[in-house]
C-alpha cells in the first residue's frame, strides 16, 4: 500500500514562509504595490476562514496560491463590472496629422445627441454583460480574461490549468453563445 503524504496547515508561519512569494505572484499580475498587498492579506484572511476545508491533498503554498488566484480573478471581475469605466483605446481620426488613438473617456463629443447615444450604449452594455453572465462560468472567465483583460494565452492556460487548444475552443463557443444571446436580446428589439 502506498501512503500518501497528507499536508497540514501552519497559519502561524504563513507570513514568514509564503508572504513574499504570494506578493511577487500578485504584483506580476496586478502591477500595483498597495493593491497587491491588500490582495495577499485578503488571501490570508480567506485561508484562515477556509482552513477547516483544507484536505491536505496539496501543499500549503499550492492551496494558498489557488485562493490567491481566485482573489486576483475577483479583482478583475470587479473592475470589469464597472461598465464603461474601463480604459479603452479607440481610433477617432484616420486622416493625416490627426491620426491616433484616444482613451475612450477623452474622445471629443460627437454632434449627435448624446442622450440617445448614452441610452443605447447603456442598454447594449447591459445586454452584453447579461449575455456574458449567462455563459457557463468557465466560458465567461476565459472570455473576460482573453478578450476584455487581454491576458496572454499562455498565462490564461497556466492560471486555469487548460491547454491552448482547449482555450480556443472555449473562446469560440463563448463567442458563438454571445452572438446568439445578443441576436435574441438586443438586435431583435
């Protein structure tokens, strides 16, 4: 019979043993020192709350990293749920000297009625967000990470422990379902 080593938790040593590693992992994904520290702290609090659920199948660090990954993903979900607040670059001029990209919030106002446009944009944003929320959880997560947050394929695959071909299948299926959802809920109105 093979005996499988059962790992145990030692919360009193988490900061000494894992804080630097978790912080470096977070800062490479968030690129904000204070926010990274907060997310690591939230990870430790969440781990303390969930310590009774630890089964000992993974090492302490692996378990903490899995909690940390969820905290990072939650952070990006929170950012993206603030509709219209994300920084989006878009082309405004395409001629000669004025060619360039603008940050969405800095684009000059058009001469069309802003009220109509704002209502339409808000309704479309809500329809898109609803359609994304209706996707299976993994599809929504992969779609947001790749399309909205623009994570690299390798990074998403590593984070979610999937192959690149699996990622592209998920992206394709998510886009297909989003198109169908938008056709049913937005374009037919």
